[in-house]
């Protein structure tokens, strides 16, 4: 693996850690817990409120910095007055009561905050959360985390891109925490025209683009598919956060008809092209490469369609798209792992040829090929008791022969692969 590939991949995966979707074998499990194209899940305001023993709307009253009084060192403190009680902490919180916290916070009369606390012997208050009258009403009127997902997301849908950033960010977080099946269940409530504008708008926060692409894919029209196609086709040398969600939304709308665009621009092309298909060059006449992140985003879209859009695109057609990338040494190990998970046993001879090819003489690729053969060799029909039933399928027999060849050629590579091999 080249230093460039290592650097690019490390940077890209680090960024993907923010979005919560890294393309590993646990992708499906992760996306079952949260939106596959959203920022990493965080504790939302409704969740924080539901977990608090005590909660109150308070107004800033006074604050004092650490000081000397009569030779004694007094700590910083801020005093708040309780205006409304949301959770009374088993009777420990009352309207009009004053709360003194041992930390300084500047403010003025009229500034309001949300205080959340846990109760043991007494209420232990957390850091005050600044709120407005609007955001406070948004918080207290929000459905609880125990409410049905459809009811919750219908409420928060109305506040995506709300002018109050605190509200908009929290509404987005609710979707980021929601599994795809819950998001798809409210597809009829999606404000399609608004979402289309957000996808088209260059000022939309990049962290939200993946979600909005997904929402448009669940609710859009042919015109929206054309909009997404233009966005996907726009040549960019930069990392475009959320473009994987846009590609997935596009494929949700177009199905198999949308694959040629993705294949040509992101899987086959090595270089960026303009709308007429002309290769773009920099000031020195050098061809501009398609960024690794764009190709990886296309891979993510294929994975998404495989796992969450059952029947929208035939499984074999998705395998066909993924196989395109086998020719790319910088991506081959990732592709081989995907095709093993997808039980594409048609590439065994090709992989054995790659094992001997100098262009693919990379430890990560060799290990991936061995692991592929191991997975294939275990793909046997099982009886109700979990034992092998019937004759071994041809692909199992073939992979076993290939493993024997690899074990003779590179015993250490095979031994290391077997040592850390866990079949799920």
C-alpha cells in the first residue's frame, strides 16, 4: 500500500468517524442504531431531559468571581432563580427558589437557562444550558424518547434548518440518532421541496448533506433525481462530506437506472471530467484525479443499497458495480472484503491471478484474498443442527483448492489470516 493511499485513507476514515459510517463489517449494525449518513450520535436535549431527576427553567440573578472577604478566599458563584419547574426531583425543586452554583457565569437579568440535575441526598445541578423562550418551548413540547419513532421524528422534522441554530442542531441530532427504518417510516411527512432546496444550497451545513440526500431519496421526484445527478457529477477535488448520502438517495430514486452515472464518474474514471466528458487539468496541465473520498462514497452507496434498500437494485447488479473496483490496487482489499460479505464467489480465479500480479503485491490485498477464500470455503449448506449437509458446493471445493495453493506458496500469510479469522 502506497504512502499516499495510507495518508488519504487514514484522513478519510478519521473524517468518517465523525459521520458514524466507516464501511466495516459492522456497518449494518451501526446503521441499525443510527442514521448511516449523519454525524456521530449525540445525546439530544429530549434525552438529556428524560434522564434528569430535576429540571427547571431558571433566570440569571447574580454572579461573583472568586474573592477575598475578611481574610477568607471565597469561590466563584452564580445565582439563578427558578421560573418554571419541569421535573421536581422528588419535591426538591420549587418555583421562586434560588440556586447557587459554585462557578462564575457572566450574564444579565432576563438571561434564561435550562438546569438539569441528578438527585441523591440533594440535587446536583449540571452546567446551565442557555436557552431562548422559543428553544425552551421546543424542548418541553418535544415527545419523550419513549414515544413512537414516527411521532418523534414528525415533530423534529419541522425544525430541521430552523432559524434558531440550537433548535436546528438538536432536531438534526434526533435524526442522526434514528435508525434508517425509523427515518424511512416517515417518508410521507418529508417536506420534499424544502429538502431539495437544502440539497441544492451551497450554504447548507456539510454535516447535514448526507441526511438531506437520504430524505430526498425517500421522497423525491424525477426532477429531484436530476438535481442529485448534477450534484454528484460536479467535479470536485475536495472532500465532500455527505456526498455518500446524496448518492444513496439518488439510487433510491432511480434504482438500477442510476448505476451507470455512479459507475462511470466514481468507479471507472480515474480523472475528473466536465459536463461534456472532457478531462480536467490543473494550471500545469496535469490531469485532476477523482478524489479517493468520492470513490469511497460511491462504495458506501452500493453498501447502503445492499443492506437497506432490499429489492430496489438486484443483488447481482450491485456485485457487478463493486467488481469494477477490483482493478484498482489502492482499493482492492476493501472491495474483496465487500464481495466476500456479499458471497460473490465468481471472482476466485481472478483473485488468484491478482495474488501473482506485481501491481497487487501489497500485504493488505494478499490478506484480503486469503480471507475471501476462507469465507468461501466455509459457505457450506447446514442442517438444522448446524452440521454440514449434502455435497460441498463447487465454489467451496474450488476455494479449498485455492487455499491449499496459497498455504504452500505463503504459509505465514495464510496462518496469520486464519489466526485472526472470525466467521460471522
